[in-house]
C-alpha cells in the first residue's frame, strides 16, 4: 500500500482567483456596485441552489441550458430535484414573487455571484463563472430600458473600456412571435437541405435560435429569413421607437440587429447585447432584455420586468487587454520588529494604527524564523506600503519608533524617530497628508 498523498486539482472549468488577480476583481466589483448605486439599484442575494423546475419553467425546457448544461442532482435527504443556478434572473424573480416585493411599487435590484453551466471551457466561458446582474421590476415603458443601457455605458466609461458596442432589437410579444415563428418554420422547411443537424433539431422546438447560428454555411439562408421586426404591431413598434429616441437624445451609439434573439423563453420586446471583437468568439460581455410575462408565469400578478447580466471574467479580460494594472498595495504600513519586547510594542502600535483607519501588515515569523532587519525590510518594500515602522532594542529602550518612507525618490534619507505615543498621529499625517490614500477603493488603482 502506497503512502503517497493524493494531489487534488480544481474541477475543469472552475477556476481559482489567486491573490495576484484579486485586486483587479475588487476594483471591478467596486466600480460596478458604485454605478448601480448611483442609479438607485438595491442589492439582493438569492441561493446558489434552487428547485430544478424553476429553471425549466423560466428558461424553457427545450433550450441548451436546461437540456445539456445544468448541474442538477437529487437531494439525498428528501429526494428534491435541485440545480446549481445557471443564471440569475429566475432566482431574483422567484424571490420577488415569494416575498411580494413589488406590492408597494417598482423595484430596482442588483445581484452578483457564481453561476454554473456544464459547457466546454474556453476563453471567457467557464463552468463556474461570475455575473453581475440588474433587474428592474414593475416598469412598463421604454424609459427603464434606456436607463439600463445607459447604466452600462457609464460603467464602460468608468472602467476605461471604449471597445464595446451596443446591438439592439425588439422581439415583440408572444402573438407577434408566433406569426413570425410559423413563417420562419415554413421558410426553413423549404430550405431544409441547407440546415445543419443542430438547426434541424431546433426547427420546431425553438426556431428563433437558428437565427443565432455561427455556421458559415448557413449565413446566407439566415440573412434572407423573415425578419421579426416586420411582424411587430403598433404597441411593440412604439415601445422600440421610444427606446431608440431616448438613446439618440443621449448620444448612445447602437446598431439594430434583426438577428439578435434570446435563448431564454421569457424575453419579449427589447433585447440588447454589448459586444466586443477582442475576445474571439466569446464576444458578448453583457446581455439583457424585457421579460414581462415571467412574473405571472411564477404565480405573481402581471408585472413587467427588464434586466441584464454581465460576465465578470470576460470584462476583466478586456481590462487586462488594455495594460497590466499597477501592482496592488497590500497595506499602508509594514511593521518591522526584532526582539520579544519589540514584538509586544509592534502588536500594540499596529492595532492603534488600524484603529486610525490605515491598513497594517505586521511581520510574523516563518518556519525559518523571525528574519533579520534586512530581510524584513525587503518584505516591507515588496508589500507596496508607503512606510515601514521599525522597532528594535534601541527603540524599545528610548520608547520611540523609527518611521521610514518607502516610496519617495530620496526614501533612504527619509527616516524619522518618533515618540511611541505620538507615532499614530505622525504616521496618519504622513500617509493621508502626503500620499494618495483612498480608503474606499482598497488602495488599488488601474492605469491603462
């Protein structure tokens, strides 16, 4: 019997986010949350696991997600059929209905977290992936459609992303889609020899999805297919024209893409995607649209809704493509100490500095020992801290600390001896008064 220990690795398509990448994720999340808050959206958190039937009803039984991609299982305790959420809207709408959240008026909500789909992992597409989403519940007009789109535009501006474009379409209401669907099926049946196996499978179950094919051999056929826009009635057209008018007035650039459809059954009227050419085939970074029928489908009163979801991994890939972020600072102050008494004082002072609102890393021993002053100062410099606070035998004896600037050009000359009890005020004045210190953004700054 071998004593060799088994080595585990992450599940394929489910990735670790390592400390080196975490600051960029935090910057992205902070930026998105700030923009969402500026438009009045409130955070909602729903479970990662829901009943399987929730997604089958919301997304549609004949979709790739439900048929092929969901991580579903039976609860061994009670036999319930459960699924790791493949998207966020269904859970949010379930919560709105369950808690009667829309009874006192419309709601603007946002969420973030991991989603799960069993797909072939590739750049920007993973089996566990992270999304931000926003849902506006109880708003009927095109104004809220425009607001969500403009919220996205503001986010791209705040992230410094200029390589994302907006595609727009209207898929009308159920009756309009049914008339279009009948003609679409007849058109594809008349050209069935051109259809690939996937298109033939979808022909009667979900023919709109054929319009989204990436098969080059089918592009001419799809381009000549009946356009849904031609089937829209007066109300759907007025809604779409109202949206375009608001976007035009606010200088939002867009392209009307009549082939833009949704793979999920609950969408109606406005659908939109923000796309880029810089991520290969995975070009969509944010997608959304109206889902006015969904809340009633879940047992609620008829209530309109619209939302979007954005893939965090894809957008972070775009940010990285603009240039590597500046190295993150672990802290404002790194505490260097040598000797037992010095360690005690270092702990006391570190807590006082944290009480004052600064971030402090206190040097701790490794299996190799506490380390020399030289090795500790090397770690202090590598931490990105603005200052090192040094306590040794001489400092303990004289009840002082040495404060050394680490980031100035003439840092070697900038070291001060400060009385122990005055050290906090001195350090705070130096960090906040003489350096760019932003407590609200975790000291991470992106420089494209």
